[in-house]
C-alpha cells in the first residue's frame, strides 16, 4: 500500500506525464491503462497503486522510487536550471 505522500507524488507525476504525452488517451496507451482510470487516479480521491506507479515510471523513463518520492522533473521545466520553458525563451 502507498503512503499519503506517495499517493500525492504519484498524482503529480501522472498529471505531469499527461502534459508530456499530450492527453490521458495517449498516456493510457503508453501505460496500457484506460484513460479514465488514469484520470481518476490523478484526482485527490484517486486510488493510485504500486502497479500504476511502476507503469508511470516506465513511461517517464525513470524508477518507481523516483515516482513515489516525487523526484521527477515536471513537464515544461528545464532540467538544468529549473526555469519554465516559456520564461527561458523570453
């Protein structure tokens, strides 16, 4: 079972992956999970699981530990300096 912090981190990772992949449908196809199930898992009352965390880690090219610890870099953020991409190009 996931802790409250791990659930929160998984929800954030799912939201960032949706931004990275463009839609719940595309992310669901990559992860092999129905888009509605992903969208529901990303809500505050969602029921994310270790299986979803594993698939999210694969989709992110990362580890389950990084997903559950909230160590992934959000979509739209420069991995080097941490600036938002829009601000970096301005």
